[in-house]
C-alpha cells in the first residue's frame, strides 16, 4: 500500500465561479465550503462543485459557526479586485466599500485559524494606498503567528495560455518559508489553446458543437478531458460598424490599425487602452482575459469577438466546466476568475510541504 495522503480541508472565500477551488481540487485539497454573494455566480460554482457546501451569503454575515472545518485546513480567496486596479482611479480608495472586503477575509482567518492561507488579487493591490493595505494584511497575519511570503506571478509561466499578472500571498502556521513553484519552460499559445474549437460568426450562439479534427495539442487534450463536445459556443453580437473595424486589424494589432475615418466616435484616441480592439495572435499567449467583451478582443482569424468557450479555455477552465447566467454575466465570471492551472501550481506546492 502507498503512503496515506494527508487530507486538507479547503475554504474558498469570494469564490466566484470557482477557479481557485478547481485548482485546489486538482491538487488534492478537499474543498468543503465556499462563500459567494452573487446568486448567479454561486449557481455556477455549485453546479461545478456539487460536493462543496455553498454559502450564498454576504461575507459580513459569515462566521466560524457557518464553517465548522476540522484541523488542518486552508483558507483561500480573492476579494473583489476592480477597485484595486491601477487603471481604476475613480474608485481606487478605501471609501469604496468593495475595497474593504479583504478585512472580512482576515477576520475569518482569525476565527478559523487555518494552517495555510492563500490570498490572491490584482497586482495593483501592491500599490493600493501606497502599499499600506498589503503591509497591513501582512502585519495582521504575523500577529496571528503566520509566516508570510508574497509575490507577483504571471499565469503564463504556469501553463495558462494568457499573460495575467496576479498578486499572491501565502501564509502558514508551520514556520515554513514558502517557495513559489518554478516557472514552466514553455508558454502555451492561443493556437495551442483554442485551435480545435468551432468556427463561429458574430452573434452566433451554439450550445453544443463539434471539435475540429485537424488540430490538437497537449493543452487541448487536457482541456477536453471528460468532454465529448465543446459547449457554450456563445459570441456576443457586435454592430456591423464594429465588425467592419475588425477587418483592418491583423493578429497582434489593436485599434491603432483602424482607419481614422472609422473611429470618429472616439473623440480622444490618446485615452484608448492598448488592449482595445486587440486581435489575438495564434503564435503568442493571449493578452489578459478580463472584461473581454468590453475590450473588444478579437478572434485571431475570424472577424468576431471571442466565444465563451474560447475565453474559458484561455483561462484554463476545462470544457466540462459549464457557466450559468446570461452571456454578459458569464463573460464577467470568466474574466474575474483565477485561472485554475495557476491555482493548481500554487496548491501543488503547498501540498508538497504536507507530505
């Protein structure tokens, strides 16, 4: 008989669709509780993690009584991060209630006293309030006798076909100076990620389609496990003048390739972000998948936006993972999620310390 694997109970706070939980499960963690306030998002989580108890509550009302986890355990999560983004100057203050939700994360760590803590957020959190917020979180954890390390990592370095920098903080009560996993040598390209998914048209919504037979990769093989067909091939319908703009943009290019005569509704083009009207390149990893509908991210060779399944693939959600809600809500769930493969790399490293 092999060595018995130690059972670690996981608790996912601000769970979203469940990217962190999926990575934790892949690493062998028993994710038993999750907290998510949004009812539609909680439905997505529950349907993909049926064994987990979903607390569809306001985090402010969640206490130790709601989460009676045994020892040992691990708490993980990423409080809403839009307010921490360096590009969001309008609400980038502690006066925004959403920017203070991390305090409930720390409160529940104090109440539950887990062995391990994983805190995830946008890299902009590091500079939020001149770094005092992150310093405060570290200070509070150290007061609770946690050893703390933190780092900005890029999902592309851990098997995710997307450039996506995230702030990760790891804390533990074992006195371990956690070392982050090493980067994987090869980056996964957009072609290697979505090359087998069906061709679609602007506004087309096909619930279930077929995989293309003329392209395959190791990443595609991983994404297609437990799935016979690609589901949720939904594309937002853009207006005809938007589609006309797409035709001028080659792979890797953005709005700057569009003739000025087609961009008259943009009064000040100097404020256009480099990610606007970006056509993805098949030969490179994707740019960050956040609000990809608003940013008008374009398919590499088809004049349309990305489908739900394509965006999910670029976030490393397997094809068996089904999202709930209207297409706009689904797009937001995907954009807000932690890439499961990035999460798995972090949790795999933690589990190595538990052997």
